[in-house]
């Protein structure tokens, strides 16, 4: 049951009949999508931990966000 949200939860999305049809046509199933998202989350957490560790060690870190120009290195 939905409350005051603008976006679907992952489980709501993966149980939506239209989404299921699209995934099936692409040869995917909800477990494939969950596994891909879990892997992406672990990768992102690992990268963020590496950046934090380098900053704490006093190393310069340059981050570039999509559509932005590189900023000056931060310590």
C-alpha cells in the first residue's frame, strides 16, 4: 500500500505488471535487477570509503560529477 510518496519502492516497481512485461521482453527477471542494484550499491560504498580514507590520509582527491568541470583538489 502506498503512502505519501512520489516514487515507487523497488519492490513496487518490480511487481508492476508493465515493468515485469518489459523485463521479460529483455530477458530479465526481478532477481536480476535486485542483484545488479546490490552490486552497484556495494561498488559505490567501496568507492566512497576509498575517497574518505584517502582524504583522511591527507591525499588530494579530485571528484568530477557528470556535466561539471573538474574542481580544485581537496585535502
